[in-house]
């Protein structure tokens, strides 16, 4: 898609859509956050568009687009997923859910979250829909109300009848949810849930042994498609080299590099560098000399201290929210007053103000 076309709303909603920031761009679609005019007024919303997909990739992109459109038309009315606000030939608009992805929220010990997640999944399956992509933590949201919500229905399927294929897909949806529960609240797993975790369905076992290897060969080898925590290839390939290089500077104690939606690049990188006394220009020059200007982070901030958990690990989830300007969601993640003071200093001096989504 040409750059000038990227900045224009799709013709079918040109008079109703105001773009704010690109959340994600890959070979299958572009996802933007913005505002959409509905019969009840203007609302925050998310646009998925496939009008810029290359011709040879378009059939698959259209299939994924159609699956999401059909699933959201039903799941969106259940109160567990975004509502479908508009569905056109090459664009769809869904409501915005005020929340963060599971890998950012990290609901350690939060039994109520996983109770609501199981209820959400039961509602989805009762409507005859299987999500089919719940192994990804970014497809589970923790809303501002503490409840679980589902998103990204590109692989979802709607079944008219609950036959064998539906039961297998629903089982795998549940198993993936329980894997997340095991990570964050293992003590809450029941005996029956442990049995589900211990037994993959036979199609999954076959897929793991055969099809998954081919899938990785095509998507990662040929298409260079990556989606780690929703950050794409820059988070996978550029972020580690940036962090490694800047940590070699004698004044740097530590550093963390996270991804965020960038208006120009689609996905930008934000480096938080713990190096009191070091100038940002000096830090950037050091990084550029090591990785080159093309891979350098779009944003760089020198901080006196990075937020850390009790084990001393940097809390990337908090830094991610700072980079994304989702400041209203940080408070629920703060562990104590000392951390609150550390984060407040970082927030006050943050660098990503241009992509701040002002409503």
C-alpha cells in the first residue's frame, strides 16, 4: 500500500472514520485505532483493512477477514468480544475494549480473571464459535473492569452443528486457556483441568508433528511473518540487538526495549535506558554505531531506575504501557509506593507524546 493510501480511510467509510494510530501492519492486513461515527454517535473503534494487501496474498487475507467478520457478528453481542460496528468488502470496524493484553496484564494470582475467562469461553462455544488462536496471550484481554475479553478472530470458525470438529476445536480453546491459567494461577487448577492440560487432542498431536513445521517454514521462512506478543519482526530481531549493544556502554546499568504502535512505521521501538548522567544523544549515537540507524529505536529515554519485581526482573509490561500511552491502565499493575514513584518519574518524562491518542 502506498504511503499516501495508508493515510486515507477506506472509501466505504471515508466520511465515518478518523484514524488515530496504526496498531499493527503485516502481510494479511493493517489494523488501526481511531474514531467511528455510528447511529448513536462517535465512538472509539478499531479498523481492520485489507485494501493494501498484495495480490498473491489477498485470497488468504480475504479468508481471514471473512472469518473475523462472521465471528464478530455473533461474538460481539455476547459481551465478551468487540462488537462489529461495520463490515464492508475490504474493511471492518469493531468496538474498542479498554484493556490490555494478557502478556502485559500478567494477572498473577488473579482467580477472578480466569473465572471470567472460562465464562467468556463457555459463552463463545454456546454460540457455536471456536476461536482457534487462544494460545497467543495477546488475544486475551484484561479489561479495565478486571474481566476477560477475547479479540482477533481471524482464525475463528462458526459451526451450525456441534459435531466432532467443533468439539475438538472447543477442547483446544479450553486447553489453551488452561495453559495461561497454569502460568498465572497454577494453584487454582482443578483435577479435571489438569487432565485436560495433560492430553492434547489427536488433531493437535498430528499438527504438532507435521503441519506446524510446514506452517513455520512458510510464515517465518518465506513470508518472514512474526508476531511475538504482537510486536512483529522489529521486536523479534531488532530489540534484542539494541538492548545488547546499549548495555555495553560503561555508564549503562540496564536497558529494556519494547514495541509500540507508531504512526509512520506501524511498529516502533522504545528503549528505556537506566543510565543516570548519560545524555540521550550519546546513548543514541552509541546504539547507531552498533546496529545502524535503520534499526535504532524510534524513542529513547534515559531513566534513573527501571521498575522491577521482587525477583529483580524489569517489569516490561509497565514500560510497554508507558510506550503505548495507555497510562490509565498502569495503576492496577503497581506493586507498592516505591514502584509508583519510579514509574511516575518515567511517565512524567516519557518521549512518545506524538502518538498519544487524544479524544
